[in-house]
């Protein structure tokens, strides 16, 4: 079973290891789960993934108009797709060459259904700050 957590951060600098702000997410057998953005505007989000095994192609749907594709992620590497700071890193190094999407991830207002390939073989967290208009 995947370890998946999401948090509406009080600020974008929230320590991702502070479990008091996390909400558990139940992941479906197809790798899908929902997150509710309580804001009234789209909110950039930060996705942190640590796969247990090598992944040649990872696909994420529901956070951009088209799916996000990441390639060549080795087991144990720390992948951060950061829509807040507009970066993509693998173990702290620039990984935009492995990233295929027109935009960076964000949660739309209300319920967001997200689907991630091989989600049951990775530790995953999503951090965001609700935005209001």
C-alpha cells in the first residue's frame, strides 16, 4: 500500500516532515485518489515521490490539463515536482530533462481526482496552500 499524504500548508515553507498538518488519502486499486482544495482559485502544489523500485516512466494525471510524464527515476531517488517554486529535481539536481508537460502541477478549487502510475510502489506526499480570490 502506498504512503500518501496531503496537506493544506499554512505557508509554502511548511516542513514536509511535520505530520500534524497531513490528511491521509485512500488510494484506489487503479492508482487514483482525491484531494479537496478548499480555496476558490487554483493552487500550485509540490509533489514529493520516493519510488521503491526503478521507474522508467511515471505518469500523473489530474494536476495539469494534460498528463505529466517523468522518465528514468531510480528506486530510492527523491523526486520533487514543485509547482510552488517552479522546479523539478531528482536528489536535489535539476531534472527538467526528465519532465514532459506543458505546465507544473496545481490543484483546482474543489475536489481533484489524481491518478499516478505505480502509486502503490512509492512514498508520496502533496503539499499546497489554498488560494482565495
